[in-house]
């Protein structure tokens, strides 16, 4: 690529007349940059597609050879961004201040950040990619065991939802943590390799590098999370005390005896279905795939082509989680799920399809480099915006064709569930953000102890007696999505902000009472026009302000779920 870059620079520099004015120099700089961008896209576009397809194949098959192929392609793609001459070219372009065209300047920002985080020597980069791929493979193919029998993630979640025998619950919870011992040492090695790369680029650690190159600021995130911590402390303590009383009674134990396995998922990040009504019963005889397709079609964002390309049901060796992938930025968008007909998977399907419509309905006229979400957390916001509907009484009534009486029954608990879900998740997200920041600050500390210190601080969940195992390492995000988890919380904040704006300014309603979005094409049109089609043309906060009239703020989330709950 150096030869091509040199040719571009020589060609453009040769036509700059001696003594030309500032405007002419700017035009030449922009022409030079545009040639670079065009050549860059021609190179990486087919590489990204091939890598995304390989990632998809590895996730759906679990085959070692597919993961090996993925690792090689990922390394090859990342090596494009390690080119030091190209990085210097982009750096000089930024520092010159002569790229005035807004769209071109935005592409420069995106490419500069992509190159900055990959200015890693070849041998170190290969170690990082190879180790990350190996850990991901081990995660995807590992199955915990209970008394020698393998169990899937779905089976673990089902047992934790329904079992009342504390001993069986403990065995199940322990099975969910077994993968941690398998991958923990490798994750620590990976963290150290990432830190090594970040320090060579002048950053204190990889966490800081990652946030900076994603146009985020550590101090600003700390401020947001500290504010949420203070605002949710009281409401969370009250809600959890009520929840603990119910969970203890179901298992026939005292509240003081509650342990991590008495909650309904391995990390206490989801809402236990404990109140008078179990929402799963409304979905068990339905096809959640069909429900999701019908809803999205009704708001003018059809997803049939997405579902046709997707892999939706559980299989041996298949990745047990859920995700969305945009294969080519030209419409090949897919989701991976392990669907069951229950409320949890209804939410997950709506969530993943939210990611998918963001990708699917991008504006094809937006330059390739910018034809993607404004930020990773803005696509999370859309996913969460839609995922929330699975517990919305009005949505459930219309989509599931329930009676008024059934809707009224759901309303008795839906408010509690909505508030509990959001506050539980906020507290869990605080665990992930705080722990991961400290993990990268010092990976040699006692991480097992740090994990439970952090869990006790934010989630009010007691550590098991004498437990010294890498339970933290059972969370796949530390490997496949490093320094990412805080974006889920930012997504929740934006989801509430979008909800408020659509209700009051698009649908012109005075309140969100009985708002389901079913059949509301205005809502779908707004999101497509103001969020999806904008791509990454603007910095994420400028996009939010253009769409909602103000930058990102936690006020709507707090009003909706904390103070208003």
C-alpha cells in the first residue's frame, strides 16, 4: 500500500502551483485525501465481507477450522490498519486543518481512529488476534456440566428460573461458571497483550485507548456512572429487598441465606419473573419469530430478508448467545439466536432485529466508511428501544391478541418489571464498567476478589463463602467485546431519550400511556430518516442532537425508570 500512497501524494502535490492561496491548498489536500479513501475502500471492502462471513460460519458451526480461518482473516484485515506510512499520512491530514469538507473530514476522523488503535507491531498484533480467536472458540463450544451431564445456556437459565431446591440451583450456577476456569488465564494474557500495545501508542492502558478511539472520554463516563450510582442506590435497595423476600420464600430459606444462585440468571443481570404473573406464559404457545416479523413490518421496517439469512435455533457447538452482523454494508444483515418461545427470547429477538434494521436501512448514498451506526452505543439504543416492548402491556395485547382483562393483569406487574429490569441492569452495567477499568489498570491484582468486591458494592449480592474462582471470566464480553459494556447503559439512556421524543414530538401525544408502537409507521420513518440513514456522518452526540433536539442526557432514563417508577 505504500507504493499506492506515495503515488497518490506525488500526483496531487505535483499540481499545486507555487504561491497558491489557502483555498487552493485546501482543495488539493481534500483531493489527496479523497484518493486515499477511495483506494482504502477498494481494498478493505472485500476483506471485511470475507471476514464477516468467516465469523458467521465459525459462530454457527463451532468448527476449529472455521475459527482458524476467521483468525487469519481478522489478522489480515487488521494488518491493513497497521501501516505506519498511511497512519502518518492521516495524522498529517488531521493536523493540517485543511480538510474543510464536512463529509470528508468525518471520514478522516473515522479512519484516523481505526489506524491509531492498530499501530501495533506485526508479531504483537498476531498474538492478540490468535489468542482472542482461541478464547472465543473455547467459549462458543464449551458446555458446563451438572453431575457429569452437559447443559446448554438455555437449560441453565430455565433451571435458575424454575427450580426451588437450593442445592440444585447451586449446582446449576456453578455449571455456568465452569468456563471461567478454562479461559481466565488466557483472558489475563490477552489483557496484558492489549495493554502492551496501548502503552506503545502512548496510552496508560488499553481501556483508555479503546474509549479514546471510539470518541469517548473516561472522565465523562465516570461522571455518568457515578451519577447513576447515586440516583439508583435507594430505589435499587428497596426493589431488591422486595425481590429477595419473594425469592427466599420460594426456596424456603431466610433472606439472609440468599446466594448468587438464587437469582434467575448467572450474573443477576436480568429480571427474575417473581411477581403475580409469569410473562412467559403468554409466549409459550406463540412463534416469537413470527411475532417479531409482524411487528417490524407494521412500522415500515420489514425484516423478512434478515430472518431468511439468519440462524435462529439451538444446535450443538453453535454459539449459545445472540448477535447481529452486517456482512457487507450493502444489505446482507443477519442475526444469530437460540430462540425459545418465552418472554426472554422475545425481548432478545426484538433487540437483535433492532440492530439489524439499523444496519439494513442505512442510506446507500452515504460513503462506505460512514455507512454504519454513529456509534456502537447508538445501535444498542435502537436494540433496547425495541427490546423493551416484550413486557409492554399494550404491545403484548396487540401483538398477542389478548383481551382487555389479560392486559389489565399484565399491567399489575409490568410497571414493576420495567423498573426492576432497568435498575437491575444499570447496577450490573456498573459492575462491568468498574471491574473492566480496574482489570486493565492492573491485571495482576487479585481479580477473583475484585470481582466479588465489585458485585457486592453495586448489586448487593453476597459472595459465596470461601469462593476463589475466576467467576468474572465466565462473561464472554471481556474477550469478544472488550471495553464495550458501558455502551449498553449509554444505549439505555438514548433509548429513553428517543422514546420521549417520538411520543411527544412525532406521535404528538401528551404521555406514553398505552404506547405500543404497533402499526406506528411514523415511528419507523423517524428512526430510519433521522438515525439509521445518518450513519456515521456526524459525531454521535451531534447525530443525537439533530434527531432529538438535544445531546445525550440521562434525565429521560431517570424520569422513566428511577424517579418515575
